[in-house]
C-alpha cells in the first residue's frame, strides 16, 4: 500500500493506493472500503416505516454529510420492498455498528439486512476511470 496525497478542488486528501485503486483514508490512516448494505422490509412494516421515516432520513442525511453514505435509496416499485445503501468505512464491523443506529433497524422495521464489501472497478476514483480520462 502506498500512502500519497491527491488534489481535490483547492485542497488535498490523503489516500492509499492499493492494486491501482485510490481509497480515501480515515482519521486512523486506515484505507476506507466500500460496502453495499441491503435492507429487506416486510409488507407489515409499512406503517412503522412511515412513522419513523423522518428520523431515518435525518440519520442518513448525517451519514451523507459526514462522507460515510455515498448513495442510497429504495428499490423500485416492481421490486420487493427494500433499499440499497453504499457506505464508505474502514471495516465491515464499522458499517454494522453504524447501521445498527438507523431508526428503521433499531425499531425492528428491517426484516433482513446484508452488509457486503464491494470492490469498485468502474466509478469515481478507480483505475478504470483514470485510464478512460
């Protein structure tokens, strides 16, 4: 792993380069990983989700503002009820601890949750993007 700095806007950020990919570093200088979190909701949880949605959205907004949540949203209307969240964190355990705080999860509205590390090949800050530009 190579620790370096890259220019971002008018400043620089510390990054770790591993296998040709660039990963932002957290405060502990640990390379950040990307994780795909999926939620499955039961049809019976609709009223509860409606009740807790403002706190759920507030929680997600804070994660987004703090740079942990990259993207998120519910699955389409033709899919089973659920959501996909893309999280940047140092470890799967960190993601689990973070997502345990989601009001939907804390109130038993998530029927099934999966957390999987995701190695991004195409997308922002990857070797494939650099080669294309």
